[in-house]
C-alpha cells in the first residue's frame, strides 16, 4: 500500500471522527444554546442535531426542570428594630434558555442577592409579631416580586418559602415563656372542664339513684297495699264461705226435719235446745215465748221425777 492510500484512509478516519464528534443528542428536559462564530444561532431541544465543526459550538447546556435554591440565613430588621435571621428556599424553572444564557452573568448569585434585598424590604415594613405570623403573606409577596424581576433572565419563580425565622435569643426566651404560660393555662382549663364534667356525672348518677330508690319504695308500697287488700278479700271470702256453710247446714237440717214430719212437741224441744244455747251466752235477760213456758215447766217436773227415782238416791237413803 502506497503512501497516498494511507493518507486517504487517515483522512477519511479523521473526517469520520469529526462528524461523529459533532453529532449531538439532546436529552429530555434539556436545551442547548448553540453559537456560530461567537454569535447566538439557535436553541436545540430534545432530539438529534449536527453542528458545523470549528464554526458552531454549544455555548450552554440548560436544564428545563424545576430547580431548588436554598440560600443561607440573611439578617433582616423589622419595623420595630428587631434583627432576625431568615433563610429562604426558592423553587424556579428556566423557561427561556437564550435569556438565561445572555440575560445576566451568574444568574444564581443574582437571584440570591435579589431575594435578600426583597426580603429586607418586606420585613422592614412589618413588626416582629406580624412577621412571625404572616409567612404566607411574605411568601406570596416575594414570589410576585422575584418572578417579575427574573422574567428578563428567562427564569420563572414558582414558589418562595421562608424555611426558618430566627429571632434574637432574648426574644426566643420570652416567646418560650409565653408559650409555656399558654400551655399551662390551657391545661388548667382542661382540668377544670374535666372536673366539672365529673361532678355533673356524679350528680346525674345520684339523681338517677334517688329516682330508682323512690320508684322501688313506691312499688314496695303498692305491692304491700295490694297484699293487704288481697288478704282482706281472702278473709272476707273465707268468712262469707263459713257463713254460707252454716246457713247451708241449717237449711239442710231444716230440710231433714221437715222430711221427718216432726210433731209440735219435737219442734218445741228443738226450740228449748236453742234457748239453752242462748242461755249459755253472755245475755243477762232472755224473753221466752208463752207457748214454750209450759213446755219448760213440764221438762223441769220430768227432770225432778227422774231424779227422785234414781236408784242411787234410794240406796243412799
């Protein structure tokens, strides 16, 4: 192989290497700023691109993703002359790679300084208590101001967050004491409310217990009265039954007596028996019907005769 062929091969290899070196693939969410002979030419987005060797170059590779910038704490002075340390976090996104490349030198330093200046201006119009309780207002104001200021740089500020607000040590101690007193006050209120609720529950329980005892006494009285009533009813029923049985027995005896067709003397004897029972009672005066008086004398005479004829009496004589 002669020298000319070798030179051609080498030249072809060099050309191939140069072509391959100037083939550029842009990834997703990225953009390349391309210059030609030092002047801006075009912005390459995602895809395959080829630049002219030695004439064009990629001046800047820009990420289009949302980015986070965490800045160091900045000293700020409130309206009531209290110095605090505040650190901020900014969420931003590059929307125009050309403006971001040529708009400002060192964009991140510019954003940091702009953030510190804006924060001092906003906090300077607020007192300490207001600045501690107005984070959302401060965040919103800073986002609007920074977004407007960074728009010529091709940057969009999406969110601004105050990460920490650090007041002076003596103010921190006073705040801690105030918070402790507030916690103790709330604890006392909760304890008082708990005791009140407990007392209400105890009173309600005693009330229910008294009601139950009263109901029990009432039921016991009712049951006792019903028992006495039933006892009296049963006694009355028993007495009525006894009277009815006595009357039934009397009626039955009269029926038997009538069935035997007794003569007048038997009737009078029965009457005498009845008078005898009456006399056994506690009555002090007895009225004997006239028709029974003769029969009573006859019975007394007969009794005397029978006693005189008693053999035991004769033997005694």
